[in-house]
C-alpha cells in the first residue's frame, strides 16, 4: 500500500474569495462530491490498483471516502467489503469510511458526515460556523443539512431542507452553507450570545457573500431565528457584510417604492484641487446621498476623510446626507419623508 500523509493533521482552511481553488461555488446538486474527480482516477481492471484509486480520493477529502464514490470509480461491493474486513477501510458512518487508519481530523469527521448524507448534503449550523472559524471548536455531533428527513445517525444531527444553490458553497473539499446561511441557521439553534459572537467574527473578517444575511432575512422573514438576527443587527455590532453594490441596489429599490426620483450614480463633482465621486447625486437639487456601510467606512482615517469631504462639498453648495442599511431597513418611511423634503 502506498505511503499516505497522516490524515489526522489539521489542514489550513483560510477563507479565499470565490473563484479561487479552496472556495468555489457549485450547484447544490453537485455537493456530494461523487463526480469531483476525473476519469483518470477511475478504477478499471488491469489499470491502477484499487488501493491507489482509494488513496488518491482520500487524500483530497481529509482521509475519508464514501461507498458511492468507490462504486462510481469501478470498485464492486465485494471489493469494498473485503477492504473493510481487512481493516484498510474503517467505517465512520454507514457508507463513509476512513482510509488506512481510524484517527481523523475535525475536517475529516465533518467530511465523513457530509458523505454519509449522500447527494446534496452540506455541513451546516454550528459545524459550518466552526469550519468558517466563526466559533471556537467544540466537541459534539456534526450538523449536516440533507434534502430528505432521515433518522438520527450516531454523531450526526440531520437538518432537512432543500437549499438554493446560492446558499451553498465549499471550503476545501467540504460542501458547506455560505456564511450568511450559516449565521441564519445558527440563530435557530444557538444561544443569543453565541450568535452575536459569530456575527462579530464574520464582520471582523469581512466574510461577505451574496445573497447577504439581509437578503436571507427578506427571503425567509418568518424563519426560526430571524428575530434573533435582527436583534443583534439592531445593537449595531454587525452590519454583516452588506457590500456597496448591495446597498446601492437596496437604495434604488427604496426610492422606487416611495416614488422618489432616481439619482445619478457615481456622479463626478469637481471641487477646487480635487475631484469627488458622489455615490448618488441629484444635480438639479445640489443634493448628494452617500451610502455608508461599516465594511467600507469603519476606520478612523476613512471617517475623518468622509467628514472633510462633506465640508468641502457644503462650501461648494452641495448638501450631503449619509444613508445606512439599517435606516433603509428599520425606518424607511421616515427616511423617505426626509428625502422628499430635501428634494422638494
């Protein structure tokens, strides 16, 4: 049997932007990893030894494989059973095996739980929060979301839901809910202070994705835990990665809803000695709306620069109002009335 790396070693799961190798979005239907490997890895009689095929797959998946993956690569049920009998494959969950040795890293245990869930299964809830490093490690069963209800499996908590493809991604080889979906799920099962801790960490590490948490609150207004998320947001401890583009889209929808005139976007204004690009401007009213989000206005230097620019614009005859996601979400009617008065 070829020498294999120690699967108990912890792997580096640093977050990378979508599109890079360790963090790629894929449709929920492809998240069981059954077809992740190319045809060159498939076992055929007279080709690579079964042990080599299994080892290559396990090396990509934190030391674990599933029965369905091995069958897809040409191994028969009997070939798999013989390797279990010989102690080369160790049963972690029904249909999911550790290869070569019993010891697994946390990532290996999570990977095995997802593989045991079958097609469409993803790591979720508290386990997903730990994988994203939003919460410290905690011993306990793995949380896995699957499409159809099943009885509880030892060391796995099953959650039944058909997840849209934009709420699922992968971190390394492990299919997992997006950060926003993870936080919404966590809100349904965790105590408020745990949720707040995770939301703070997501804010601190700029783990923004689309759809944002704000989008999911609109998508699932009555979902269990939604009230807890809103309560944390109301404290101001996190704006949850609402990007400038998302805030801009929300602002335009807000204007349309209240029948207010749309502004010129990214409007250039020449001031003495400098050019200013206003987020939104109504030139005929000499009014500017700056869309503020903590993700791009939360350090001291940016704060001071914004205020200095506002003063320079005021001297040039431009009024500036600053609008946040929370104002759009919590007090839209009040904001609409104020803007209407300014635009009159």
